C-alpha cells in the first residue's frame, strides 16, 4: 500500500493504491482517496507547571500507531509580545509523556512559551 499526503497537513486528502501480488506479478491497482477531517495524532492534556529553576511539562500521547516522536520547542523573550514560534528551538525529542525544561541563567527573568509537535510516519 502506498500513501501520499500531498498537502503535508493533518486535515488532508490521502491518496492510495493497493495491489494484489500473485506469482510476483502485480494486479491492476485499486486506487482512491480519503479525506481526513479530524485532527489525528495530536497530544492532549498538555500542562506546564512552573518550578524553581524551570518548567515541568506533561502531555498525553495519542493512541496512533503512526506516532514516531514528540518534539517540544521553547522561545524566551523580554516581553510577552516578543515570543514567537518561528524563533523557538527544540529542546526535547522523544516518546515520553513528560519532560523538564531547565531555564538558562541568562533567561531567568524572561517570558517563556512552549510548542509541542507530534512527528508521524506516513
């Protein structure tokens, strides 16, 4: 089975072709598409808890066999309005349901924001 997501969007049309193989020969392809309308493979219940020297982050992994890993990004800025996803950097990659972000001393008086991404196999 071959699956191609031509939009790289979790709400997308997925095209497929399925072949039967007999004696090393492929049958004519059974082709079609299905449009995914619901969000899939997203973590739920994310919590950020402030600690003395950083933040504890928790989430619940989706029950999706395509899940490969979770990535958590953070940005720090002098002002709340200065936080941006584009300026964030990855500090955790893995498959756990929690992590700890230790705030660097230079960022101790800054605002922080976190983004979590699920990386899935196609």
